């Protein structure tokens, strides 16, 4: 049994050995992408890429570390997408950067950290702080209609507070979007004409980039970073669509 944010996740007798039970925000919350969490999208893409058996568990709570997604695996709770992938890659003998040299792995880790610790704030700031009202058109909170605006306002306030504590929230909106846009340009430059980010073989960094950039590309909001992708970085758009077609062939079916 694992204790999560105010609730206990009970290991169920019908849950199978070596099956990953991926606890994520409900599919039905999002209208344009399978999950509103870029971390959940990253993790699920990695599971798909490596043919690891998993089942989705719609779950509004959080792990013992107050994070989402998390997994239940062989009667244990595991939080944090990166620690989950590290554990499962060893357990199932999967290489997160198959056939790649130390320099390529270092590049992959560097871009992963850039996106997760930096670029993500430009996405969250736009959709939760400055455009929550518009973004709500592509969400369905699991609360009565009359409560949706209140929940959205609370989420907006929470993200703004977290951004301030992180430090990026001290910048103007224009500066935050410039940071995100410059990250996109760096991704485009390194990607070049390669099929995948590090060459001809998909790896963890591809899952990460897909999880985050899908939140920009496939949600019909006017992210400044989307303009950069469309007008300056068409290779990034082609790249994300390639990953979508390869690892999410039934994309529309994933949006309940």
C-alpha cells in the first residue's frame, strides 16, 4: 500500500506482476492531447517506445512526493518520471540511450534538464497564469461546472507562486516566453536534419521533447513558442509529428 496526497493507493489483487500501473491525471481532462502533464506524456511515450506492458490508472491524486505521474509496480509506489524510467530501464534491461556514446548521453541529459527545468515554465506560465480562461476550453476539471472557474483560478495562483519561488516568475511574461523560444531554437539547431534528436535511434530525450512540445504544438492556443516553431523551426514540427505517428498511431483514440 502506498500513501499519496490525502489518499491511499491500495495494491489490488488483480494487478499483475511486471505490469506498470501508470497513475496519471484522467484522460478525459484533456481535449487535444492524451494528458495535460508533459511528464506523464514523456513517461508513457517511453513505455511505448520500449514495449513495456502498462495500464493507465486515472488518478487525480499525487505520489508520496506530491508528484504526478507515479506508478505502482510489483506492489511498490514509484514517483518521479526520471527515477521511474531509471528503475524500469534496469529492471527490464532497456537502454535509455541505446548504442550511444558518453558525449551523446551527456547532450541528451543536458537538453532533458533544460526542457524540464526551464522550457516548461514558459508553457505553464502561458496556459495557467496568463491564459487560464482560454486554456479551460481545452480542459475538463473533474468537478461540477460551477466549480470549474474557481479551480482554474486556484491552479493559476499556485503556478504563479511556484514560478516566483523558482525564480523565473520574477521575469516579465515577455522575458519568460523569450527563454522558452530560445530553448526551442536551441533544440532546432541541434536536431538539424536528424530523424531523432541524437541520430537514427530513438532515446529518452525524444520522449522528453515529445512530451513537452506536444503541449505547445497540439493545443490550439497562441503560444509564442508555437510561432517560433511554425515560422523558424519547421524541423521541430516535423520531428514531433514523426514521433507521434510512430509511437502514438491511435492518437485520437487516446483522447476520451
